[in-house]
C-alpha cells in the first residue's frame, strides 16, 4: 500500500541520518516524478534517492578499492547477464515474481479518501497527473471554494530539460504566496548530479529558476520571506548556511541575488542542517554529528545565538513557544532525552540570551522519547515503552505573564493495532489539534487528530471507513510485539511478529532488521508481507541493538565496537535487510555457517573497512562514531567483507541502485567476489534494480516481488 500522497508530499523531514526530534516544516519528502515506466533491469536513467537526509552531492565512491570506469562497466554487465540468465532459465522465478507482484498490487490502496493538510489559511492536496505530482489548494476559511491548481511538477521537469526529477524539499512561504522546491535533476542519459531551486509565485503563476541557489541541499523560508539554504563543500558535506532573497523579477530567473554566508562548520564529523521553528520566530541551524549537536538561532538581521556549546555525547534539539525554547536533550545524564524549557530575553543592545534549562518532563525508566512537537497549547511527545510499544504524551502549556508553565502530562489513548505512530504534518502553530498517522506492517495508514482541549481523538468519515476494513484483516492476520531473552547476554530483544492465523508451515521465517544509526526498523504498512504470510511465512522484525526502539542507550549498545554482536539469528530462516543493516546480518553469517537458507538485501553496506579507510568521502569521518576509525578501532572486526570465511553461505540476491553515492557498487562487487570463492550457492547481484540508494515506492514493489519469489524458491532448494 502506498502512503497517502498528501502525507508523502507534505510531511516531516529531519536532518541527518538519524531521526531527531524537531520540526522541519511543510516538505516534499522524496517522491520521484517521472512520466515513464522505468525498466529496472536495462534502463540507464537514474534518480538519486535521499534516505533520511543523507544525500551526498559527490561522485566519490564510498569504498577502498578503485575500478576504472571501463572495468566497472564490464563487471556490472557480467553480473547483469548472470542475473538475467538465472531469471530466464529458471522459468519458475519470473512467473512466481509476477504472481507476487499481482498479489501485492491487490493490497495496494488507491489514493482516494485523501486527507487535506492545512497550512496557514489553505488546505493542500496532491494528485498525480501524467505521473507527476500536482498540488492543489482551497480556502480553509470559506470551505466552499473550488480547489485551485498551484503547482505542476511536470512543468518544472520540462523547464529543467529533464524527463525525470526528484523533489527533495518543498517549502511554503509564511504568507502562502510562494512555494519553494529543491529538485535533483537528471536527463535520460545524463550523468549530471545537480540540485536546483525553483520558486513558484502563485499569484503571478510564474515558476522561476533560482540559479544563485544551485547546489542547495536544503532550504527554508524565514518569517520575512528570505531564504536560508545549506550548501556542501568539495566532498559533498553540508557545512555552510547562506541566506538570500529569491530572484522573483524575471520569468527566466536572470535576476541574480548574492548569497550571504551566515554560518559554517568545517568539521567533517558534523553535518549542518536548517529548520524554522513552528511559530516562524527563528531559523535554527543544527550542526549534528552521530552523537552530539550544537544549535544556533538566527535572529534580527542575521545575528546568531548559540543555544549550548557542543559536548561530546550530548544531543539537543529545540523548538520555540511563547518566548521560550523547548528543548529535547540527554544533557543531564548523557543517555536518554528529557524535556526542558529556557526563557529567551534580549538585552539593551539587542543581543539575544537563553536562560537556564529548567526540567519539565522526564520519562519513566521503561520509556524513552523518540520525537517532539510543539504548538501554542502543548508539548507533545512520541515515546517508546518497553518492548517498544508507541505512546503519546501531552504536556499542556499555560502562560502567566512572560512565564510558560508545562502542566501535568497525560497519555493519548491509541488503538492497540497502532504499532507505528508518527506525527502528521502539523503545519499550524495556532491550533488545538495534533495530527497523527497510525499504521502497522499489515494495516494501512490512517490520519487522526487529537483535540488537546477536548481530549478526544477524531478521524474523518473516510478514515473511519478505512479503519472499519481493518477488522477484515485482523480476522485473518496478526501482529504482536514480544521480547526475546538471549541466554548468553541476559538481554531482552524486542521482536514484532506478523503471521496468518492458519499458517501451515511455521518453520518458514523471514527475519527483517536494520540496527544502525538509532533508526527504528520500518513498521509502516508493507503489501509484500501478505503473499509471504499467505504461503505460511512468519515475518519477524528484530529490533536489535543499534536501532532506536529502546532509546539512545539501545543505539549506543550496537555501535562500534559492538556492531557485529547486535543480532543473533536462531534456526533455519531467511533474512532481509538494507544498507547498514547488512553489517550485523552478514557478520553473523561469517561466524556461523548454515545460519539461514537465503538472504535478500538492498544496497548492502558490507565493505566497512574499505569505506571507513577512505578519507575522501563525505560520510567517512561523519560516521566514525557509528562504525569506528580504522586508525584507532578494529573496524575489520565488524566488516563483513573482511570476515568472510571459507564455509557455506546462504543463497543471496543483492539489489543495488545506479548512482548510489552512499553505498556505491564497488564494495558490493568485492563482497560478492569473495563469497563466491567460498561456496557454490546461488549468489546473484541485480545491478540497477532501482535508482540511487533506495528504491522508490513503485520500484520497491517490483524489487520485493522478485526478492520474495527468490526466498520462496530458495527455501525449497
């Protein structure tokens, strides 16, 4: 099932590879636009895909071994021929893949019953036209005006001279008169890697290219209509923040405004991002490493206030309400986050100052804070309660003169099935309602609102209809959360198990895990699970150390030097993972032959030592705290490629993307070459299965159909 078009396009976005509490405003979160169906096996077209903000504007590979372009192309062609031959000769795999795809499509919902998103005085909706998203809006005040078309992304694709583009950020100005887009542009056969900025003047119906903002990795409006943007250094590290006025005078964008440097951080371990506060009072500049942060507020005419000096191991994220900063931070104990408030004041010279941090909320010992949202009436928190059950806590806000007081918190009642609970767009600061999106791996997302004052949960009639259909699913399938106690370490690891009630072969288990960067395993709705469950598979999501399900301490327990120990797989099963989630999975395969029957992976990060030994890549030093520094840490101990043994390995199907700047193909080729020398099982690389680091939703359906067919046939071998 697709996420709602509105929630995919107008949604939260968080800087850095780790989801951090903090608001980023109305944003398009990376739905690629193309008028063409892309042949994932043979096409040369590509779209760089952004995952969690770790988009890198550099062609430098993340690996140690170098290949010439000719030899690399030759190797990829051989792998492609090998994979095609496997698909063509094994007639069962292609037909089974087609069956899986058709069954998945039956579980994919339409885009009817969309819930509009309110921003300012308007309600916004998104529809697909000729394969490209278009944005419409209607008055939220009158309620009777026909929606007007305000933006056609197909027009931007034509203006940029490309048949495919990727919208990485969308911002609406405070007055609602302009829409800003950061787009990643490419042509049919172009190897160009460029980001451009366009601004749509809604009243004049002009879309104007902003050439002076070319290369921007992110952008934000301030309350005056000025644009702040981040630009990368030569390695692609987002390290500088500039501000400028948009060029709005000429339809061809020839008016050039200068860029003014506001802030820079040249430490390669820190990535710089920007966001505005929900109430539009400040632009926040966030400089985050993997385990620490430093925030500056931009006020008046570009003046900066550093909220708190960086301390290793201390993270903090800020919002603003009623003249106070609301801060989520682990600064008291260096482990889990708590909530603080700090009063802002200006002295006679106009300099801004932040007062002492006053603690207003500390979670109990069984829960951790995973996200925070602030509006005029409340501080709302998303929490995880052991073994990772979502909980929503609301702290009502009272103001007395210039003081802000957080009242006694209460818990929002959520349905038991809402295993995945996240904030909706929540664009309006001046509102009494908080939007949430609720779902689970087997239940599609619905949008609900919590009335802070009335303390009631609301949903539209269309959403009520969706939830009524849930019972039909729950009559046949279940999802449950349990804790697995490991005998050797006395650690309880949360598991989420999805299965069909009449499953006839419970020994067929698919383990899915990630366990990196403090990111949670994806618990959103996945249509590909149903064809597997219908064939007797149990789906087991492992919320292992290194992930964020149990807070910061859980993440730290799976970083260097413990990365390889974050997962233990029991029994004869299959495994699925992607990117850095391949490290613990593949390390376990090195230690125990015959551990699993089959493995499928997307863009696996397996050549850890080679990558972390390459100082010329943007992610290397930034990820020392996650994977280690080869100069002082035993990185080879957690590197799957370095640890390959001459013993049996499972059947493998590895899908990779074209122009993946996060995990380029060279490291994967090295891994596969060594695995094949060790054993003779079916080891296949599927090059160019998608575009960029991770597949788009439509690409994912095709890739998952083939992977599920591979798993089903491999378990029978």
